[in-house]
C-alpha cells in the first residue's frame, strides 16, 4: 500500500508540470444579459449585449449592484460589475488597429503626395533655372535698350539743339540778307546821286566856266 501511495505521489508530481505547460487566456469578448428588473430572478429581455457597447445609465438599484441602462432600442437592468467607465481593452485594441491601418493608409497617401511634390519641386527648380536664364537675358537686353535709348535721347537732344541753332542762323541770315539788300539799295541810290551830281557838275562847268574866262577881242583890219 505504501508503494502504491508513493507511486501515486510521483505521478501527481509528474503531472503538475505537464498541466502548467498548457497556458490559456480567457477571451475578453462576453455578452451581458439584460433583465427586466434589478435581480437575477427577473426575466431576460435581451440575451446579451456585446462588450464595448456604449450604454446610458439612468438609475441604480438600492444596493448599488444593478444599473438600469439603455442601449439603442434595448432597455433593462445589468449588474454593475459588467459596466466600466473606459472602453474595454479589446475594443481599444481594435480601435487602435483600425487607427493604425488608417494612419498607414494616410502615410502611404502622404508618401505618394511627397513623391509628387518632390517631382513638382524638381520641375519647378528646372523652371526657375530656365526663368533665371531668361531673366538674365532680358536684363542684358534691357541694359542694351537703355544704353541705346540713352544714346537716342542724347541724339534727340542734339538734334533739337541743332534745329534751334539752324533756326537762329537762318534768322540771322535773313537779317543779313535784308541788311545786304538795304545796303545795296543805298549803294544804288548813292551811285545814282553821284552820277546825277557829276552830270549836274558837268553841266554847270560847261555853262559857267566859259563865262568866267575873259573874252578875246577880235582883230579887225582897222588895226
């Protein structure tokens, strides 16, 4: 009998580690029945609300162990031990997984947008380089135009000055021509007067001078 007891104890000791190797976890998913009143003796009006369902508590039982809740179209009593102020871990995990998937999708979209923006940036950089080259060429052309314009303005100013000087010289030439005509007229008048005086002097000399000479007596045969 002692031998049998020893064998049993050895089998028991050997069985304990074997059972300890079989590790399991209790599922977080549960369904809470809803009753028509605050107690287990009341009838069940809903077979079970799944964990994570959002409910509204309207009142508590006198002993505080039961709560009257409303979840959608369902209304009744459940034990307070089944209610918690925070979302269950499994639901938070599911929400986190959904949020992670959404973030991953957003990350993929952002990566695609980033690649598109980088491509646009490269295109814009190329356009900016071309624009800078065009701007440099336009600046050089503008400088040349300004230089030519400056010369044109100077030429225009010189032209205006020359026109003004030409007009002044033309006015002086007209004045000199008028003065020349007047002098020529004076010379002609003076020549005419000199000629008239010469003629008049000749007439005077012709008429007067013979009278001034003494007359010679004629020799007659009586002498």
